[in-house]
């Protein structure tokens, strides 16, 4: 296997891990929040934060490096419209994800403190963070889905 195919394989696997971990984490935190169970929310939020550090962060760093290397090696100019739109959408997703990481850490901290105090309900601040977390998650996820489309189809946009 040559270097291009190896990097392409790693790029594809990394993109699946990035989107899959993001979607899975969002799914579990979104639905566990609907239960209102402080103990369960504390446990799931801990795992969501951990998944972001273990899986999402490395893939977030690897994706643009491998993607731009692949485009360059395959002969696609970096100013090719689908490449530029992909980079822009990836940047938008990243700009949404960075505050989400901080928000998730805060949500976890609040849930753990609330559970340790024996309270049955989370404070309003937790739910304010949860709304912000959701509002940032939707555009990030949609942006990454469009990037997938662009990577696969490589359309002539202009």
C-alpha cells in the first residue's frame, strides 16, 4: 500500500470516528438530559467529556492535516471550490466544537456537584449550558455532513 492510500484510509477512518463519536456523545447526553436523573447525567456527562478528549480531539487535529495533504497529493488545488467550502465548513464546525468542549466540562462539573450534594434536580445554569450545547451542536453536525458530501462527490461548485 502506498502512502496516499494509507493516509486516505486513515483519513476516512478518522472522519468516521470524529462524526460517530460526536453523534453518539450528543445522542446519549441529549437523551439522558431528558430523564432528569442527576446521577445518570453525571455519569454520562463524564463519559462524553472523556470521549471528546480521547477520540474527538485527535481526529479534529488529524482531519485537516490529512485532508489537505490528500488534496495536494491528488492534484487538487487548495483554492478548488469544494476544497475551500470543505475547509470553511470544517472551521465552522470547529468554532462550534471548541465552546462545546468547555460547556460539556461545566455541565459535568455541575452534575457531579449536584449529585454529591444529594440534590434531585439540576440548577438552571446546567440547563442554560445544555441549551447552548445543543444550539452549537446542530450547525457543527450539519457542517460535517456537508463536508462528507463534498469529500465524496467533489462537485464543481462554481
